[in-house]
């Protein structure tokens, strides 16, 4: 038996990968991941076996990775951003715990990474300075009526809202439904930031409003941050006040 570790590689650039994550990848004999994410760490893969699969093949990929560690090869499973945020940490751990104890590889834990929401927020300014909710709009694994409920609750609670998987070629109307739900609770002029491919070569960002943001270019590599009732934009930066103005006038 060998060890299997789940690694968050950060949003894309090798500069945003933690030293601990990089060291674990370099030490591994086998690296498993989605093809797109494997390409992001290509310079670190010399001499390693790679388990690469496409979208929708997560279970097969993680099962092969667990099998690799069971066979005695040091294995890492990579996810973009943080592997514990919509990543592979949960699935790998579930698969390991299903095995009889005598057949389980050692679980090396999850090595945290910079999540997409952190990377996107840093490019927009400071939109996450108060309570926020993170919601995925992908209904492949979560029923859409439950996603709608979460959006309503976050809207009613005046959370800043970060949307993962906001739009795909098949899901073009869901984000419009989200906009319409939130317009029940927020001013149409509420700031919205859209960041696509954060820290990657194709990086782009756009500031818009709750009324109009669905008309902007948004895809599966985008992350959308919708401000709360206090969020504002000044000189191109999106800011959600933490509340220091209650302590000192003018803040």
C-alpha cells in the first residue's frame, strides 16, 4: 500500500500553487486529474504516470487513483482551486472508506489550494469582506429546485453570492432565473463582478449590475460575484464594506 493525497493546484497559474502542493506533486509517482487541469501542471509531470480523464468521468478517475495507491504507488489526485471546494477530496475519501480496512491505502489528506472564488475576488477588489455564500449552478448532481431555494435564502439573507458553474452551452437560462430571483431582494443596480479564467492566460474580468450582468460573456470558466445591499464600485474596484464605518466616520 502507498499513500494517496488530494491536492488543490490553485486557479491556474503555477505561481498561485502552494509550495506544499507543488512538493507533493513532485514527490508522487502517479498524478490523476481532469485533462484540462493536467495541462496546467504539465511542467511538473516529467517521468510520472498520468491518469487523465474527461469531464463526467470523476468516479472512474478517482477509483483508478485509489487503485494505484493500493498497488503501492504514491498517488496524488489534483483539482483546480481548492480540492475541498467542489473538488475531488470528498469522492476520494468516500471511495477509500468503502474499502475493507486491510485493503485501504493511506489517506494523505487534502492539501489546500487557492480557490476560484478567492482568485476572482482578488481581481475585482474586495467584494468578499463580509458574509458570503458560494453556490454552484450545475444541476448535474444537485436538483435545480434545491439550487433555487439556496439562491432565495442567500438573497433574503443579504449575503454576497459567488456563483460557480454559472453557465454552459446546455444551461443558458439558469443564470437568468437566478438574476430574477435576486431582483426580488436587491436593487437592480447592485454591483456584479464576472471573472473568467482567473490567473490563466485567457484571464478576463467585467463589472456589471444585477439588472444587466446576464448579457455579459459568461461560461463554465467564469465565476460570478453578486454584491450585497452595501456593495459598491469605486474607480473600477468592487468593495463590500466590512462595517468599519460604524467605528470611524468616513470609512
